[in-house]
């Protein structure tokens, strides 16, 4: 062209080369960024993104561990896991749910509760997820479904393990029961061991030793598709079974204690005095723990909890009652040890007692009194006047100091939940609890085990054991440990300056059962061994100074409780027993024969089996 001579080709070439270099540099920068990001993803953040990817593809499903087995001292199974079967439906495999439910209703028993629970669970689940229609099918229902299975696509019978108590209601307050974990329990639990469908101990040994019985969850890695549908199990970490535990309880003696109580409300505790091992712990009424395993609706549970006699209430460890005259050997021993009463001192019991400058009259249970009486006969005949005078001499605070050394007013530490401490009052106790001063007349009431004083049956059994051991305390316990040594008691040993006083106190209890005037003499005849015991009557309602107790004129729920403590043989104690019968009246006529039956069952059984060993299986 005519103007080509005006162009600067060298300048244009440099400009084009600059552009090319710029583009190459930009491409290199972009490539470097991409390579760097790829390196970061592949090397630095690989684990995080790989885990997120796996979470979209793999679901972790917990596997419940088998619960530990509970046995008694002989190895008899008290709580076990047995196969059970649930009826499962996969909704997406069913064309007509309503028609299916109608047909299934002709084969298995479907309650309105079953149907309501199924529809609620189905509404909260995806169509491919299994939904339980009925728990714990009977053997007949399983057989029927197996026979007609071809008629019901989408219906499965799913096996699983469920808790079972072979002895039913027997020892139900000792063993307790399990049920599904609630939100509060789950929140406070170890999430590596529990899930929202886990079974946990609710009461009794099942709760006390939950950590040992439960075991650890297993985990299954399940591959799923984008919608969450399971495809296959990739890997399983099997659960760790719970620990089996053996109890000191003897089911033969336990059932003998329950039979002795018959239809009475109350409790019987039998301990081995040397070790504190619980041989029997009966509380009436009872409940069937097998009914609790699958769970009760709120209305049914409340009806059971509030049923007459409160069958869920463990009277043995949670029931607090005035102990009555069973405290007299302990208080009498304290009076002798502190020299507030002489060993050979006697009082004239006329049947009434008055404090100086107090108009009220306190009366003995026997009109006319017992006449001239000393320590041994005051225990054997349960003379109230003797112990009114002793309580007045000692004062409530000295009584508190001594009686608490026997465990009165304290929890024993038995390995059951919900144990309540007793009450052994003092001037300080009343001032701090009620904001009131202590009155001398209240001291007299405590002197015969009434007034503010309260004890549980297990505390009475522990105190009887301490008397049998001449001041050596024991720790009541149910776990039969591999360690031969029993648990360390909470109380300190009680040492007396004059150790002969122990024998004097024990002799007074022997006189109660075997003496001519003893209040429990009816059970002492023709026994091949001696029982050291003490009867008691626990007042439910107070009487005025001029009122007399008339059992026939009082409604049953206001009648006195019957109490009895004992150990035997008196010279070589192998069993200590406490009996409390609500509204049972006299301890001598109601509670003492029950204790005698339990004692004889145990001692006879020991002789027949040549001293049963307490070693775990």
C-alpha cells in the first residue's frame, strides 16, 4: 500500500509480543492457583472433605449390647435376656396400609395403642424405613405370621433380645426393672454407650449397677444412597456385653420372707451379721417387672404407682416408721454404759409416769404396770415406765449421741437406690428443722421409740446385726464381690469400758423370746436354738393422756405397726432379721412369728446344705 512506509513494524511486533507474554503470565498464574488449590484439597484438606463425602454415603448405626445377667448367691437367674419378636412393616412395599392392618388384626392382637403408635412412627419416618407395629409377639402369633408370610409383602418378624425376670414379682424391689431411656437420662449419659432407644435400669439393682450391667454400644457402617436408603453393611464393630453380677440374695429365703408377709403391707430384711450380706429383702405389695420392660403409657404407670398399697414403693429402704420398743435394748445398754441406770437397779412400775411440774401422765402399755423391775425384765416385758425414767435421766442429746452410734438416724449405705435416712432427734435437730425448742416430754416419747424418731427396716436389721456382733458394725450389701472382704462399714466400732454389758443386753433379748414373761415367748417354745429378739409397736396416731388404744374401734390405716428385730442363734449369730408390718398391731403376735419363720428356714437350710459357701460362681 502507498502508506505502508509510514508503519513501524518493529513497534507492532513488540506490542504483539507483550500481549502474548501477558496472556501466558496470566495463564501461568491461573494454572498455579488451580494447582495450589488442588494440592490443598488433595493434601491439606483431604481428610475433612473425604469425611464429608463419606457422611453423604455412609451412615453409622448403633448396635445395642446384651445386658449383663443377674443371679442370686446359688446362681439362680434373676434377670436375663431372652429372644423376643417385633412385627415390622416397610410402608413403601405395601400398596394398601389400611387393608394390611385389617388383615394383620385377624392374626395378631392389635390394640388401639399399637395402631396409634404405628401411625405416629410412620408419619415421622421415610417410606423405606422399618416401622414397628407390635412389640413382643407371642409364640403363637409368630407361628401364624410365619405360616401366612407370603400374603404380606413388606411385613417382617424381627428378632431381638428383651429383659426377662424369671421369678416375676418375687424380689421385684431388689432386682428392679429396666425400660427405655428418657430424655433426661440420655442427656446425662455417655453417648458412646447409650442412644435414644437404649434400655436402662430404672430401680433396684438394675439401676444401682447400671454401669456394670449395660455394656458398650457396637457400631455398624451402612452404605446408603442419596435418599438415605440402606444398600449394604460395610463394617461392624460388635457391642461389648454388660457384666454379669451375682447377689448375696438367696431366692429360697426371699420367697419364704414374702410368704411370711402374706397379704400384709410391710417389709422383712434378713442379713448375715458377720458380713452384712443381704439374704432376703421383701417389701409388700410387689409388682411384676416384666410388665415394665416394654414401657407403660403414662396413665397406666400412674395407676400402678398410685394403686392401693403403693406397690412400686420399697418399704424396706424407703419406708420410715417410728421403731417403737425395739430400740429399748440399745437405749438400755447406753443407760448402763453411761451409768444413768445401775446394772442391779430396779424401779417400781405402777403403770403411770409423771415428770416434775408437768400435769400430763405417761402410761405403760400394761395397765397397772409391771411392779418392781430391772434392766433385763424391762426389755423382756417391754416396760415403758423404766425407759421413760431412763430417757429423763439421760436427756435427748446424750440419747442422740449414743443411738447414732448404732446407726439410728442415718442411712446404712445399702447398694439400692432411694434409701432414706432415719431421724434420731436432738435439741439442735428440732431447732434447725422446726425452729422450736425441745420439751422434756418429747424425750420420754423418744425413750420408747416414738415421737420424732423414725427408722427404716434396713436400719433396724443393721442395728440388730451390730448388737449381735457386740459393737462391730456392718455394711448391708447385695453385691457378692469377688473380693472376700465385705464392704467397709460407715459406722465406727462401739467399744464399751465394761464389755460384759453386751452380754447383758443380749441376754435381755433372749429373755424376750424364751423367758416366762417375755413378750415374744410364743415363738420361743421347742426351738433347738435360742433367738435374741425384741418386739415393738409403732404408733400411727397419737393418743391423749386419758385415751386408750382400741384396735377394733380404729380404721385399719390408723392401727399400730407391728415391729420385731432378732438374731439367731443367740450365741453364734448367723442371721439377723427386722420385720415391719404396717397396721399389723402387736409386734409379738404379728411380726415375731414372721421373723421366726424366716430364721428357721435359713438355719434349717444351712444345716441341710452343710454351711453354704458365699463364693461367687
